[in-house]
């Protein structure tokens, strides 16, 4: 769906899914903060593929924590909705 291999996708910062204008407005960081505070956050909006085409998606972000509660990483689940995003 995104056009990246597993090796290209694992470990990348979450912001690469967002259109540039949304990253510049801080939207990707806001979404990660919400997931960190609430352990899970979901949203719907435009995402980018490797070829830079946009698509509408549902995205769920899970904050994965170590046994004592310290944040370890985020797991991101992306599901395409409908057709191309505008």
C-alpha cells in the first residue's frame, strides 16, 4: 500500500507518512504526543506513499512501553480508506 519494503519502513520516523505541510504545522508530533499520553491514538486523514501520491487512511498508533512504563517505541497501523486523498 505504501510502496516501501519492510526494511525501508521499520525504524523510520512516523512523519514520513504525513504530507509536508502537515509536518511543518506539527501535526505528526501532535499525533505522537496524543498516543504517548493515552497509550493509543487514532485518526483519519491524508497519508503519503513512497511515490508521494496521497491516499485517505485510518491510522492507529500504539505506544509500546517497557515493564516500568518507559516509552520504548510506537507501532503504527495504517488502513487505506476509499480512493485517493485530495
